[in-house]
């Protein structure tokens, strides 16, 4: 235990004794500061161990999901793993030519609804004159229409007319297309977008 000196005792000390007392007090003060710093470090370490992130992880209870897996699945599963970044690779796109007849093969089993497109008699007389035309074979194209869980092929027959005198060729009006020379219809496009972006289905499964 450190001795406590009274003022009368300090006044009676010689210069050498006072110097010795001060040096002793400095050593004691330095030791106290060292002990205090160690104590602070121990308190901080104990608080981290008790209230830190590692203590907040719940133990796995049988039949119950971990909260971290619910809200932070990707980070929770890879937290203790060494993740190797994939190396960059040059991707070479191979352009494959479409197989001839594949479209007809894909839609051959779907029911077909024939939709004719013709010009009225008055329109034909206005263009070619009275009995001044003949009808050529129809121009036929196919588009796939879809209702929920029902796919139907719309086969459009566009009437084609040619004048007997000047060989003017006229086609009947037809609906506008979303994509030229494609089987895509508005209902089919809506179905694909709904399956891809609402239901989250990959395109290879939709096809």
C-alpha cells in the first residue's frame, strides 16, 4: 500500500528525499495508466463478444428457418466460404441457320382457324372496272394466337386480284403485324411477356 505523506512531513524532507518520492509516484502513475488501458481493452473485447454480431445469430432450431437465411440468403450461405471469381472468357456466338420447315413442324398439331381477307365488289370495280379482274391464288401466312392455356393457328388468306387488261395486282387489306414474317401475335407476345417477367419462367421453358 502506498504511504500517504502529510504536509509537515514533506516540508521536513531534504531535496534528495523529495526527488525520490516524486520518481516513485511517477512510476506508480505509469503503472496505473498501463493497467487502465488493459482494463479498457478487456471491457471492449467482452462487450464485442457479448453484444457483437456473432452473438446475434440464432442457433438452428429443428423445423424452423434461420432469420438470416430468410432475409439475407446469399450472404449467409457464402459468409464462411471462399468465393472464387470466375475468370473472364471470350464468348463466341455461333449463328445457327434455321432448319427449313421447322415452323410448320412446330405448329402442325395446333388447331387452325382460317381468316379470309377480301376486297368488296365495289372496290374491285373502282380499281379494274366492271368484270375487269380475275382472282389469283390467295397469299397465305400463318400466325399463332393464344388464349389462356389455348394456342390456335390463325391462317390468314389474303385475296389477290389482277386486272385483265393491264395486269395490275391488288391485295386485300390485312391486319398490321408486330414482327414481319413472324408467327407472333399480340396475344402471343403478351403471353410470353407474362410468363417471363411475371411468372419468372426461363425462355427455354416457354419455347
